[in-house]
């Protein structure tokens, strides 16, 4: 049985430590609230797997994603956030104050909760994909496409996300290969037409991915043509996986309303969930933009929403 905490409920408990979580912590702590942030299994979130971030305001020379998250953490701690290297393994939102189980052993209480657990990119599962992640392999063309300007790249996927990534890359890259495992794309007709109209985009159907080539960085990819049952290689410098994202919401599903993709539904114009006092920020509630700056913006919103809740409704 979990050991119940005897301490007083914390004002704001933040679950997750990416741009959304840290920004929420900065705002909430600066407002004088008692704030505890649980970093989870991947402190800093997805941004720590990105080599250099050049599109976040305030970093004119760019910054390593991991260093940026250290900066966010330092700023949150400056205002008194209690940052804990621990994981929330269970929640109980049916009682108030809310109950959080930490590392399966300790239960703590919170007057408000900000969920900032993000979303995880779906990967192909190749060893080379993991080894070269951040060295030519990416799951975000908007984030990393700039580093491959004038080069040859591939995008894996057949849906609207893959089409959008390929279109973005077609504006800055020399050649874009779209690799589709089936005999047709799932992307909308208009997105497919836009791809077809791009002279530097080639679409390969019935194509499997056998291996990403390169030791220290991506040098090419070995593919499998399902029709001819033969393997062939393409030389390229960038490999973008666009087969979808999975929001990290399983922990909250018994209590929080999710959309048909599994993302947390929030009240339009706010970060409020269906549970008063529980708020969601960042990629866990954003299936569209998924950028560090938009995550930080909703982190700010969540802190302000939590502050107002405590002032008017919190016990």
C-alpha cells in the first residue's frame, strides 16, 4: 500500500518538465504559490533529443535543446519551484485535494494539478534510427529542417503530417523523398496534389525501411520495394519520421476527457480540463502545432488558470 503523505497539500503540482511544465512553474512560483514539479522519466522532455534549437525567441545564436531545458529549470528554481527527480505513477482526481502517487510508493496531495507530460513521436523501431537520432534523424521538420537546407532528405509516412513535413522541406531542401509503405497515401487529396506539383519531391509507394545508413550521421537509407521484392539505397543527409505522435495521457484517462486521438480536451481559450482544478499544457493537449514556443505559451496559461482557480475556488 502506498504511504500517504502527512504534509499539507501543495498549491500547484506540475507533472512534466518540458517547456510547458517549466514555464508553468516559472509563472506559478513567481506568483508566490507553493509549486512542486515532477520531472518524470525524461527530464526536459522531447527537446532534450534535439541537437540545436534556432527558432525559440531569446536565443539568437541557437542553443542545444538539453541546455535550453537546463536554463528553463534554473529560472523556475530561481523563483522557488521545488523540482523533484521523480515520476508520478498514479493519480486520483475523484477527491480533493487531488492525490498523486510518486514512484509507486508515496502519495502527495495538491490543490491544483498542471499536466504537462507532452507527446512522444512514434518511431519505426530501427536500431540505426535510435543511434542516429539528432544526427540526421528527426521527427520534426519544422524544428530541424533548416539544418538540411540544400540537401537531400526523406520523409517516412503517408498521412497529412508526412505531407506537411515534406512540403515544408521542399521549400528548403534540394530533394525530398516521401516513403510510403502502402500503395497509396492517407493524406487528403489537396495535400497529395500539392506534393505531386513539387518538382523536387518524389513519392515511393510500397516501400519499407530496412536500415538508415551512416556511422556518426545519416548518409543514406536502404529501402525494400515490396512489389519487386528487392532492396535499394538512396543517398541523403536527413531522415524525418512522420508516422504520428502518441500523447502521454494513459495515466489520466480514467478521469480526464480525451479527444479521438488521445489528446486532452481543454476548454477553448484556456487550459481547463473537465476536472476543475486540473489543467493541461503543451503537447499533451496540442495535436496541431507541437512547438516549444507554443508549449511554453500554454504553460503560462495553465499557471494563470491555476492561480485564478486557487483565488476563487480552491480550498
